[in-house]
C-alpha cells in the first residue's frame, strides 16, 4: 500500500467513523480554475475529492506559486482546519472540474472532542497526510530552487 493510498479516508478510518463523517458531508462542486482556499486565510472546512483534480500550492515571494502536489479521488484536501490557529498553510485550486464531499471543521472537531476514539482516528489520518505533504513540499521546493534538485527521481 502506498502512502497516498493510506491517506484515503476509506482506508485510514474504520468504517463506523467514515459513516459518521459522511453523515455530515455536503456534496459540492468546483469548476476548473476555481480556488478552494488561499494560504493564510481561515480554515473552516475540508474536502474529500470524489472526482477531478485539485492542486496544492505554496506562495513563493517574488515568484509564481509552486505547485506542491495534485490530489484526486478519495484524497483529503486540507488539514489546517484541525490545528490552531486554523489558518491554511497552502493554497488549493481545482485543476479540472471537481466534485467533493465538504465537511464543516467546527462540527468535525466537536465530534472528535465528544468521542476520543474518533478524535484519535481522525488525528492519526490527518497526521499521516501532514507528514506526507511536508515531505512532498520539501522535495518539490528542492526540485525547483536547490542547485542540484532533491535527488529524488521523478
């Protein structure tokens, strides 16, 4: 199983927790080119992609934003909603038309607070994604700006 597969909600969370989260999900769609969120703004929701592609990007002073990763079906878009101060650390854009499940962050955090086992499962899921995204960001920035790149074959 790859890291990306383990980051999917359907693999990372036990069935009963998936069901509880899906009970509060709202189906949304974004046209290609629309911004889901901007770095530094309030993180009050998150998404699990159903169809389409979302790119994550990072502002680089004096340069165009660097695309860090592309996310597809089953993948979590956004982790900043879980950790204070609840501000986006990256930006996100729909590269293709996207359909997704949207979750209200406050509601999910309250659910996690009231059920420590759910909270632990969600924290582990998001933590695994955070670790993966940190490594992706490091590799991408080295590829873009280090004299010899990251050394990771692409």
